[in-house]
C-alpha cells in the first residue's frame, strides 16, 4: 500500500490527544478517545494487507504475524526492560511485583485481561501501573491473531464480495453489542476485544468501500471527520460510559478522514504532524511512565512539561533506533519462522517479568537495605482479614481474637479490621478476647445498601450484616461492650485524596436515594447511624471511636521512596485543623449518638496528633499501612484507648 500522509497525520492527532489527556485531564477531557482513532487506523491497514494477500492468493498468516511482531515487540520490550531496571532501584516490593506481572502480560499481549481483572481504567489505582497503556496493544494484537484466521476461513466458503458484506454486517452488530455491553459490563467492555473489534472493523470497511469524491467534497468530508474527532476530545469525559454509543464520534470521524484521502491537507499533512505520526507508537509507549512517575513520586505539577518533551524525545529515539531495525519476516519454511528474533525478545522479557513477580520476596533483600525493609514491613496486614471479612448474605465468620471469653464485639469497616489484633491483645491482657464482625466499606447502619460506580447493582450485604449483628449481640452477648470503628467521613464526603472528592455521587443509601452529597444526605445517613447505635445500646454498652486521621499519601511508600532517593526519611503529616474540618459531620453524629443513646466516645487523636499536626509515623516507624488504614504498629500505639472497655467487663 502506498504511504498515506493523511493516515500518518491522524496518528499524530490521536497520540497528541492521549498524551494531553494523561498529563492533564483538564486540557483534553476526552483525549482517551485517541485510542479509538488508533484502532480505526489499525483496522484499515490490516484489512488492506489481508485482503490484498487473499485476492492475490499469496497471503501467509505466519508472515503476517511475524511482520506485526517485528513492528510492535522490540520497542515494547525495550520499555519493559527499562522499567524493570528502574523499578529494581526505586519501587517497593509490592510495586515491583506488580510491574513484573504487568511486563509479562504486556509482551504476551494479555495485559488488557490482566488490567480488566484488577481495576477500572479511570480508577485512582490506575496511576500506579507503569504499563497500563499497553492494554490497547493487547487488544490490537488479539485482533491481529483472530482477524486473518477468520477471513481466510471465510474465503473457503464465500466470495470476496460476500466477505466484504459480512464485514459491514459484523461491524454494525459489533457496535450494537458494544453499546449494550458498555452499560451492563463497563470494565470488561473498556478493556476487552469483543467491544472494541467493531472500531477496527470499520477501518476495514473504509478500505473495502472507498469513497469516490471530487476535491471539494474531499475537503468537506475531511472537515466533518476532524470536527467529530476534535469535538469528542473536548465534550466527552471519563464520566461517560466508554466505549458505548459515544465512541461513534471519534470512530466515524476517523473513518471519514480516511475516506477523504487528502495527502495535501494542511491539518494532517503538515511537517509537525507527519513527524509526530511517524513517532506516534513510541511516543505512546513512553508517555505513560512519565505520568505514573509524577503521580508515584508526588512530583510538582510543572513536571508534566519536561515529561511531555522527554516522551517526544524518547519516542523519536525509539522510532529511529529500535522501530527501524529490519528484522526478517520472509522465511522459506514453517520451522524457519522459529528464527524470528522478536518472539525470543518477547519470551525473554515475559520470563523475566514472571520470575520477578513470583520471586519478589526472595529478591527483596538484594534490592533494599534492612532499614528500608523495616519500613515496608509495616504494610503487612492481618493474614486473617480476608477470611474474617468474608461476609455473605449478612453472615459474618465471627472471628475471635485473643484468648478466653468474649470481652467486646468489634464492628465496622476496614478501619476496624486493621485494629482487630491490637484490640485482641488488650482483651487478652484483661483475660479475654474480642469477636470481630467487620466488613470492608460497611458503615454500621442497619438496612444500608451500596451501589456501584454507575449507581447500579445494589448490594444489601452490609445492612444485613448490621441487622444480624444487632440480633446476635442481644441474644448471645448481652451486656458485652460493642466497639464501632469506621472511616465515617468517607461515607459522608467520599475520598479526600483528590480535590474534587465532594463531587463524587453518593454510593451508600438506606431508605432514600440522593443524587449528591448535600446536607440532606448527611442528615439522612447520620440519623440512621444514630438509630443503629441506639439499637445496639438497648442491650449492650456501645463505644464509638473517633475517625482516624487520613494522611493523603501512602505513608510507608512515601517514606521508603524518600529514603531510597535521599537516604532521609520523609515524615508525612496533616494539620490538626484540616482533620477537624474533614470530620465535623462525623463528630456531630457521634456526639449526638452519645447524648441520645448513651454511647461513649473513644478518642485516638492524642496518640496520633499534637496541638498542630497529626503524624503518619513515630520515630521513623509508619503508623499507617497506606494513607488512612493504621498499620499493626499504629493500631498498637492507640490500643490503650480500649482499656476502659475491658475494665468494665
């Protein structure tokens, strides 16, 4: 196929959008749609290669695969190796383990499946994954594997004309499925091939059914295509279900620009877009690690500008010295294909990543000093948490911590679970144990349910657990103190790790649905919290624990990285006045419950804060295992507040 400057220019349009979106979402809220533009281009080019080969009866599937491997693997493998080398010196064991897994899944083109099973693309956790962007390469490669196989098989049973028509029908059906699936299964729809295939297939339709247009019509079609793409970059955002029906705009826009076929266009044919288009694959590869580095190492925002320049520079160097390496793809026999060098490169990186993933514990002493390892050890969680927090249909495993008769019942969310061992130790000193009824993300509210990020799929497990707990303690543990520990302000205000947390829609409801976290929502949730406390208080003493300060940064990781870079441990802290402001509604609710129901307040703040600040560590030892959950050490530090509970039993 003759080189097409317009397609090279569209590549530039796509990579610019993706880079700007990732570096600063506000610049281009829908820039992630640039990936969809890439998919259309890939479908157009691959369809051309396959159909020309089929029509000329000289198409080789193995040669096709090797050509794709020669194009994609070397630059990707280099990126993975550079990140693995960097991570050896600057990532924590958990981060390095994840990087090894992701490197292996990236070079084997399974990363889209791996990331789908881990979290959503727009989740906060996505900024901790150095190779997240390779999901799109995996989707493309899976398309490359299946597409020629299907087309070659179809040719055995039908004519070229019928095959072309079937591709059109398949594209339409694929789009319809994509729209339905995006709303029913949002995460897999974002990452997996079945909902993305139509975008590549429509590129194939552009190749098979080219428009015949006069020059003035070509300009009009190109302008319409550009408007559709650029408008989607600015009017679509991460809040829209994606790909869904909205993907039709950048996809059809790309289709129209390809159909216009204007190699002399100022927009797509200018020298800047031509260079960026040529380097686009490598720019795409290198840009995301800079985004993750800025987030992971809490660098100032102005780092996005040198980051942008560096990803373009590295993209150019990778294009010139890696992408342009001429690996052979013309082999004489089946077994000679085993000489394909990129497949061995991918195999080496895949094995290396897998080994680093599986042997993380063994290699950690080779990477970190004893002091650094001691910081990381604070991230170790209670090994029983997964089992003890597995609540089904409101029924808790009811784990016991400590020895002897039950001296207290501890209920709440994950903030209660991380304190089970420490509270159990205090109970043991008093000759008894505690009963744990914790469930992650579950405030102690009878009848409460939560919904997913799309406001769908209500889950009543939490409310059922609290109802069962009220009945259980009244029947089997009357007069035994109940300790309620929750990240209460999370349910009122959402997460506080980003500046617009208050805009997140509510996800926890009882008897009424609220569209936003307004005062009415706060009052409704508060009243139900108080009501549940009062129900416990009818048969048992109740103790409410003041909220744990939230540090905004992962405490042990931040301390470790500061130690790795400068040999000095950075202490994390927040102002006490910020803590007080964040938890005003929670304090008001607890105080009202104390007055109305007779509950007592336990306050960990004197152990974690002074008159000005709340601290993330004590003498260089982390009090937290992340940004808001206490570490085992932190839980022990505040555990004296529970002695008053056991003095009464």
